[in-house]
């Protein structure tokens, strides 16, 4: 058995080059996705500085800067001018995300364009599906989610990411895509999306807070991990090509458990509340943003994520 002074683990910690030689977890810009909000009119949100909402012109400018700096992928979230009970803006041909995709696709051919597939940004009540008698109707919502996914891909999306947490939605999306000749399009499922307190800045940016009740009837209970593994397994059986855990930092144990259980591409969403907390603490001088952000992202990668959706993606080209 090795013992002091023969074994000295500090030897490879002595200098930055030595630490780099034995570093176990590495961050690569290739595996980060930048979330972006697009709307008819821009909006500033202090919790998401510089990125709350872009109009089409602002989105093109932002993506130009991101692509030039080396960012390889963005995920679009839409905020329509008009919302209704059927989430019409989510799937109509001239919806805000569809317009954005048609503007981006010919200009950024090598950029991976992912889209969030959900109804909450488009419904007048802010829930992720069709509401019937005060409850979100799972099965009636599936058709609209499928129409949304198909419309995104036809407009130029490379990957669709359903985040609604309706039962069976991966199978319905997969069938709809295949029926429209879009069988090559991957589905990245938000397989374990928790009913989290860390979504606040996102909901402000997307104007998607529920007008009544909450989303605990379909998003996951934060206390459960075995259920998360069941969700992941079901999504994979239904045809998901990759799975996601959301949020990331409060659920590192879930990321690790899912990573060990499933040998598939695996994503984690470093959500708006996680980002905003560090931003607020840095503004108050309580910590250094770059160091805290990189430590947080390294923890998510170390837990098992292959790719990370993060608002810090725009800063990574300089930081890495």
C-alpha cells in the first residue's frame, strides 16, 4: 500500500501545464448549444443580459457573431406576437421560429439549428399543452406538438427538441417526421424535465409563465430519480436519438445515473436560474463569473453530459 512520503498527489498539481496533462474532464466548444429567443420585437431582461429576445435582424446579427467566434449550435425559442388557446403560432408557416429558421438556414449552412418544441410560449394560458376543463389534455396536445416539429424541420431545423413532458410525444413526433419524409432528423428529447424553481428568468424572457396553476402535473417531481430513468427509457423506446436532463446543476446525480444507465448521446440544460444566480453574485462582487461558470460547466460535463445547452456559450470562445 502506498503511503506518504512516497505518494504525493500534489506533484501533478504544481503547475498549470502539469495539471493539464492529467486533467480528466475537458470542455469543448463543439459540444455547447446557445439558446436564443426570437420575437417580433426585442426585449431586454437583466437576468439574461444581452440575450432576452431578439427580433429577426437582431437574431441574424447575434448568430453572425456567435458563428464567427466558433459557436457550432444554437437552439431557438419563439415568442409570438399573438397567443391563443391552440398555440397556433407554434406550428403555422409564418410563425416566428419558422421565419427565423428560413432567415438563418441559407446564411449559416454549417451551424446546427435546434428548436425547442413546446406550446407554452404560444398558449394564452402559458401551459405546455391544450387545456380542457382546467387540465392539460395530454393526447390532444400531441398532434399540435407533432405539427410544430414538422414545421420547424421544413423551415430548416436540423434537430427538434420536445420539452413539453407529455406522455408519448416522442413516438408521435417521430412518426410525423417520418411520414413527411424527414426520417433523418434527430429528436433530442427533454426526457427528465423537472418542475423547477430555476426557470424564472427564462419564463420572463419567453413570456411563458402559466396564468393559472403550475406545471407539476406534467413536469417531474424534483424528489425523484428512478422516475427520471423510466422517462429516459420510454423516450428511447419511442425513438429519441438523444436525451436531456433539465435543469443541470441541482440534478447532477440524475445526470450521472442516466449516463450510467444509457449509452446514447446525452444532454443537460444549464438553465436560466443557474446562469442568473452566478451573474447576480458576480455583479455584487461575491465571486468571479468566469471561474464560477467554468467550474459549473465542468461539473455538468464531469457528471456525464455529452452536450450542454448554456447561456454561457457565447462567452466560451474567449474563455476556452
